[in-house]
């Protein structure tokens, strides 16, 4: 596999000279000197949900990063965040750093990663920063040496459980529940547990996102499979649910009555629909709520590593996290950013996380996504 060549930021602290031409030359050289350098190999142990920044690299000088980012002048953000929210967040970033032409590349979690892997395999990486709802993706990228090591000054504010210092940090936390439309399904008939999905009255009237493409859907499939076993999902499949590619499609089904229950809906999608005046009610079963962090990281071969550093710092800052919470209705992993008023605190939910850790979550991903396909999209003989 081809590797791009770049260097870690230096500590020279040079300033542009007085004359414009000389100053431009120095600025250009500073940009070249500040490009990130990917490690050739990363075969060391992968730490997940760690609690110390001691393994992170020394933080580069912010002024140097800013100067080099001006020379780069561009940023490519790959994300699975809903396009409206991602666009608004990127607009706020561009308002703060108007010298950066920040561009959005939005798709589902696994479609985004498929595109990124194609770029890596071809040796032509265009992505600078990636954010999707799957921790396993970042474990694998880290193992392959495809994440840039950067000690963001904002990183220590992120909850210790949801970061690998110097490599990735949770940009949002997502809880997953059930949802229904009170206008078509009276609350007294609505499901309150996951096993309520198996009631005959919901046959053909349940909607799910596709676990083969969506990070939250895979998280739910994995975690409820751990909780109830494969038989649970076989019985759910026998209910003939409708599989969609987005939360918007599932919400539309609830509103037009083509489904009665969303068997998988992230808390942010519920709150977002409610704020838009849509008739959506959410349920977080007491026996367990699937949960997944959505990390953000810089690619080791990012073409604009210093613009990426500015983006990471902004995304993890209190300002950025508060905006992200308000736009995306997600929980923040930052300790000083409270959830939205209408969201139950994470401490009040019985969160389900992988019993074998996020490494196992990654290792089983290929097999379980295939299993989901066979259950919910069986092919004829």
C-alpha cells in the first residue's frame, strides 16, 4: 500500500517577514513543514475507552497550525451526519475560519467508509476528517496507521470512556430506542419493550434502518443480539419489517401510516422530528438501550492536515459541541455540555454496550452485517 509523505508540525515559531513576497514564501514553507506525517506501521496495542492523554503527541503551536491552514485553504469532511445538520455545522466552522474552503461529503456510515477505503487503497486520499457512527471503523483505521496523531487541546474535556487520546474522540453519543405516531397508534398499544415488536398486530408494520449501511442500525442489531440471542432477530424478521436507508424514510412511514412502529430510531432523530412539529413519540425500553459513540479523527494522509486540526479543535470545543448538540440533537461526550431539555440524561438510561468491548464489535461486523442481509433480504434459491 502506498503511503503519502508528510511531516509533523515543528516548533520553530517563525513569523512572516515584512515584505509581502518574502512573507508569502515563509508562510508557504511553514505550511509544508506543518503537514502531518503518518506512521508507517501501527502494530501496537489498540486502546479503546482509555482515561489518559499521556500517550498523545505534543500539541503543536496553535499559531503555526493557523498559518499552515491558511496556506492549505481547504478541508474535506467525510461524515454520516444528516446533511442539513452537517451543512449548518460546517457553515459555523467556515464563519470562524473564513480562509478555509470547507467541503462536505455526506453518506451513510458504511458507504462513507467504503469510499474512504477505496481512496486509501488507491493511494489518493482526499478526506481530511471523518466522523461516522461506528467505533470499530476508527479502531481499524488506527491499527492500519491511517489516523494522524494529534493532541487536541480540547480533547481532555471529552469523557475518558469515549476517546483514544491523540487519535479519535467522540463527536456525539447516540442512544437508540423505539418510536411511534400517537395519531395512528394509541400510546396504550405502543411497544414498551423490544420483545413487544414480536406482537402479531405489528406484522408488516415495523420499520428499521439498514444495518448493512447505517451505524446506528448495526449497533442495535449487535447489542440486541447479545441481549436476546439470534432467535430474537429471526422472530423479528418473520414479522416482515420494512428496511429503509435513512431515519427520514422511517419517520415518513410513521407519519403516513405505512408503518406503526420504528424498531430503531436514534434519540436525535426523535427530538428533531418533534421539534419540527411531527407526531412522533419515543420509547427507551428499561431492559436496555443500544448506544454508540460517533468518533471524529484526522486521516494520516489528509491533504490538508492543519485545516483538519482546526476542525477537530472546533468540533471538540464547548462552542462546537453546544452547537452540534443543538443542531444534531445528539448527546455530547464533553463534560460541560448538558443534554437538551427534552432528552433524558444518559445516566437515566440503561445503556447497552458490547460485553466484549469495541474490538469484538469490530471483529464481528462483517459476519453480522451479512447475517442481517440474509435475515431481512433473503434471496430466492
